[in-house]
C-alpha cells in the first residue's frame, strides 16, 4: 500500500467494541492534531472490520486503538489479522487504555507497535508517532 500524501502523517483513532468511554481517545486525537498529524476519529462502538476499512479508505499510516473494556487481546488481534488479510501490514497499530502490564508483552508479540497506559503524557505519544512514521 503506497501513501498518497507523503508530507503528513495520517492516523485513525478508534474505539473498538462496546466500550462507551472515549475521553482518552479524544484527548489523544486532539494532541496528535495539535502536533500536526491528520486524525480521523471513528467514534464509539466500532467493529475491527470497520476500523480497518476506515484506515484503508483514509490511506492511514497508523491506527490508534483505545480499549477500556478488557477485550484488548481480542480486539487488537482482530485488527492486526484483518490488516494482514487485506495486505496492509504496513499500517502501524498502537494503542492504549486499561491494559494490564502483564498483557503488554503479548500485544507487542502480536504486532502492536506500542501500548500507552493511563498517565502517559500526550507528548510521549505524539513524539512516538512522529518518530515512527516521519521516515515512513
């Protein structure tokens, strides 16, 4: 998959599953926008397939998932599986939310590029996104 806009990073921020709390996702989306990143926020209750479809339609460089429901292992794995199925493994997947420390290594092994837990400064997230995707 070749990026159309090489000058600007584009991230899809998504709330997968039944979780109804999106304050953190909105804070991260705004921080990314303020840092010069194009952000597409999908809103609440998105299925993994909807998220991947949006990322492909928007020519996204990355997907940021926010999961508070406890379904992070299933949701991240499904997004990654769908990206592979669609030949879009070059789309970087990262995320955060209420994710136990013990699950983070397994998420990273699945192919999640980074996991940001509560209390992570937004600057750390925006710096990470710029570092990982500016050279892409």
